């Protein structure tokens, strides 16, 4: 990928240098032509208004100037055509170095099985619910044969109504929600309530309502010690109530990013309270896929070059591990210390009666009849004494 970027950058640098040079030459050339035409016009005016015909010298001078204009215009046009060639090389370099065959990054017919198609439709339905597109979610559930119950919809309806109000800078619904769930937020050491009170306080000051803002500042009392610096900044804002706040030393507190941060914090806490993941499965899958796509394309290319086309399709997992970032890791991964393999649904981690954990394949290899000895301690046990572990 880095080599491809550098190859395109080289063509871009060449084209950029050519454009700069052509601009300089063309400007100079057009300036010279303009000066020559000016001299020609001055020469013609010197012959006088009463002359009906031009002298031979004037005709020769005019012809000479016209030829110079034609030659200059032809040179500018030729230079301009050369620029097209250099610029088109950038497009060819992009096509050559960033050839993307997205069909090569996955398996065909993955969602043809009814169970998988139903799972995909469920993921899409969940995403539409999170986006507040309840009508689309209901229609999709109806056409896909999903059993979408009202109790599954109601949490999303309430969350989206509150979120939309917050995005429109109406804090009353979200403040009411935070107050109703204050004990739960406090148990999580959440800063959501403080961030909401800060936005409300600053909104009152922007409106010039200093007295109301001062009265509202009582809501910061529980956070005075924990948020001492922020509390001091907010108290300093009192001196700049009204339009002066936007040009004060505390103008950074009016940045829209604080509203976005509060909305994101609300969704995080509300989803946690309802037992829902913060992001939809579709969004998480798309983010992971975008991170993994360059590596997937590179793996597919290598497999083709080594003539092992069927390795990918013959396995339920990738031939190598792909790092998609810690923010995309949602489950613990167990690797058997005996077999040195990552566990799968067919080869799950198994807890021995002594507490050590190995894979099922390792247990099968260590079995002697119906008895098994732990590879890490002297404890012996029956094969039936082992239990599947779910991480």
C-alpha cells in the first residue's frame, strides 16, 4: 500500500511541477503578446485619422505582429496539451496501483442459506431501529418474516426521541432522563449529568440570562471537587454573559463538539442501561470490514499467486490473523496452550476438574481410555469431568 501511494505521489509531483512551469511560461508569453499588440495599435494610430489606406510599412508591421500572436498562441496551446498528458498519467497510476476487486475479498453465496439470510435481515432491522427508521424496520421485518415485537421497538423509540431533542439543542428530555437514572449513572461514575448541566448553563449565559445561570449553577455542587478546573472555567463565564461570551477567553466552551460529545455519551449510557451494545452490529461489522479490507485483498492476491485458490473457501476462518484494532475486539480469544490453536465452535475451550483450560482436541489426544491426566498438574479425572468454557 505504501509503495502504491508513493508511485501516485511521484506522478502527482511531476504533473504539479509541469503545471506550475506552464502557468509561469504562459503568463509571461501572454504578457509579451499583449505588449506587442499594444505597440501595433499605437503604430496604426500614428498614421492619422485622414489616411484611407495603410502604407506598406504599416502593413508589414501589422503582419509581423499578427504572426507573432499566432506563434505565441500556438505555443501556449501546445504547452496546454502537454499538461493533459501529465495529468492523465496520474489517473493511470491510480488505476495501476489501486486496482480493487472487492469480489475477491469474500466468499460467494455466504447469505444464501435461510438461517444466514434471516440473521442478516435481523442485523439490518436492528440498525434501522437504532436510526429511528421504525417504518423501514417494520416493513423489512414483515417482508423478511421476522417476528418484530413491540417490546423490542419501544426502547429504540424512546432513545431516538431523546437523542433527536439533544441534537436540536433541547436539553429538557435528556436532563429528565439523567435525573430519573441518577443513581445508576452515579454507580458508573458517569460524567453525563455534568456535561448536560454545563451545556444548559452556557446556553443561559449565551442568552444573556446571568441571574438564571447563576441560580442554575447550584447543579454543579456535586461535581465541584471532582471537576474543579471545569467548575472554575464555568464560573469565569459569568463575567461574559450575552454576546461577549463568544469573544471571551472561554469561547472554546461553545464549540459544537461538546454537544456531539454529550449526545454520544447519552447513547452510550442509555444503551448500557437497556442492555444494548453502543453501536449496531451493522456499524461494527462495516467498521471492522473497512479496516480489514486492504489485508483481505492482499491475502487473496498472494493465494492466487501461489496457486492455492481453494484455501480460503475451504476454511471457515482466514489463513492468517488480521489486526483490525483494539476498538473492534468484542470477544476474548482463547488459544490452546497444548495445540497452539485458536478455539472454534467445533474445538471449544474445556475446563478440567483441576481448573486448567485446554482445547477439546487436546483432551482427545491426552485421553487414555476414559481417563485423562492434566498436562500441568498431577490431577487425573474422567473425560466426563471436563466442561465447555464460554468466554
